[in-house]
């Protein structure tokens, strides 16, 4: 099972840089997720690992061996394509079994008449039949085994493509948004199936997605990418709690992290001249900051009982929890007070608080839950450890 090392890997198409000097290490047996918006370069990076896209510059190492020029077969990978890539003339059974058949294929099997006979004999191989049947049962494909891809729905084709990769015993699994065409129920089931498979086989998985739920629930580590540049490499917990910059803070989380532009002045935090409050915790030395708080870290209080006066603008009742969008108000709390012009502040609370749109309220938070960012650069500013320890005590 390989350990992958990327040393300043870059990929360009002419003057268009898709991957810009990417460096990291993928440890043996981990579940690594490449997360980012469409067009950020994550699928291109996956294809470079598989040997399906040429590396423009830099080094790719498999267990310390230079692998830039290796053929895909030598790399020992199983690849699940986003576009299925099924063989239209083969049945579902033959598509799933194809990698197993290729392991036993001889050169002369390509002859026209010999090819048909060879495929028929290989499909009768007990090991191939057993492994094909087992993976078909796991992915609920048993009733489709004798059908061809043209007669399947998009979700069924995606499951066949996934089964074809899982039926092998490769050293590395590469999955390019394999659940994108599945319905919500099956997507949840398949997330569990893939995670269980990873724990069972102990192999390295590299998984591409733009779905943060998939990334947070499946990954041991996440690489967040944007426009070909790595924004953060860390565990799901660290990426959620301590995003490296405002892009990661806004991209991960639903709703995303609240980023409130504030000015630090004499121990107070000010949104405007008429809206300021005392922050009873450590603060960076920067004058202009972004105060970052996850929606569930905000507490919703009655009007006048919290730090930030606000007015309810959006209420989304999700059953087990409610998401409330608020807009901070100026300090003069009267009917004509003007709402400040910036993004809503979202609060996520369990249950249904029975709050209504236009209702006045106030927002509160614990100082230790705040994540600070520099307004100019958008980079997270670590809170001094000594001050955090003093606050906790």
C-alpha cells in the first residue's frame, strides 16, 4: 500500500495554471478528501495520481519512488469516474467483473472470435463470479446484472461504476464524486458503505467532492482547494473549528461561519459608531478584525439581554433544529432604527423557538468560541495561548 508524496506538483494547460505548486503527503491507509468548488483543480489532481493526466512540473512519489512517468496499470489504482465510463456493449455483470477479467486476460484474447469465448469462460470463473455477486448485493444491483448501461438510470450507472472499482483489490482507491447522481437516501447509505469498506480493507482512499457533508463524515484528513491553490490541509475537526482563512470558514459549514467585520477600540468591538460592546476575552492586536463564530456558537436572547441587538429576518425550521438569520441593529433600539448594511448573522438552535420574522432579539456568545481573522488578508489570527489559558481558568 503506497504512501504518496507531492513535491511542488503543478499542472498547466498552456498559460492556464490549474494546480499551483501543490505539496503534501498522503499517508498509507488514510481517507483523504479533496474538497472545493467546481473548477478548483481537485479532479485534475486525482487524474494525475492515476496517471491519466500529465504532471507539468514537480514530483509524485509512490513509496519514495519517482512515479511521474508510470503507466496507470503500474500504479495499482482503482478509479471511479464521475461520468461512469461504463462499456455500453457489456452487461452490468460484465462491467463489474471487467477489472478481474483483465487480470487474467492474455494477448491473444483480443482476436475477434477468441475474445467472445474468452470473456464467456472468464465470467464462469468461480472467484470472479463470487466477488461480482458479493459487490452487486452490497450495492443493490442484483436485479440489474443482465441489463446494459443504456437501460439504467444515472444513479444506477453510478453504482455500477462504483462496484467495478470496489470489486478489485487495488493498493489505492481514487473516487471522483462517485455519489453525485444518487438520491439522498442512497447517498447516505453509500457514504456508510464506502467508510465501512475503508475500515475493512485498510487501503488508502483519495476522494473528490464538493459536498462538505461527505467530506466531514468520511475523511480522516481534508484538503480544501480553491482556484488550484491549497487553502488548508487538516482533520475535519480542525478545519471546522479553526479554518485557516475566510474562504475555508465560508466554504465549510451550513450555514457557514459568521464573519462579522469589527473594529477594535479601547477594549470594545465596534460594528459602527452606534453599535459596540465589550468583548471579555483575548483579542489580537490588529485594529480591523473579522469576528468568526459558527451559527451554533451564538446564543439567541431576549431583546436587551445579549451583547448584540438584532432583528430576525429569516427563519428556517428544519425540524430538529432551526436556523435564524438576524441583522444587527444600531444601539438606538426604536422602531425607526436603521438596519446595518452587511451580511446576516445566522444562529442555529435545537428545536423550534417559535420566533417570528421582524421580532427583536439579541445575540450572545462565549469569548472562547471566537475565531479571529485579519480583515485585509482574510487569514486566521491565532489567539495567544497564555490568554486563552487565563480565560479558561
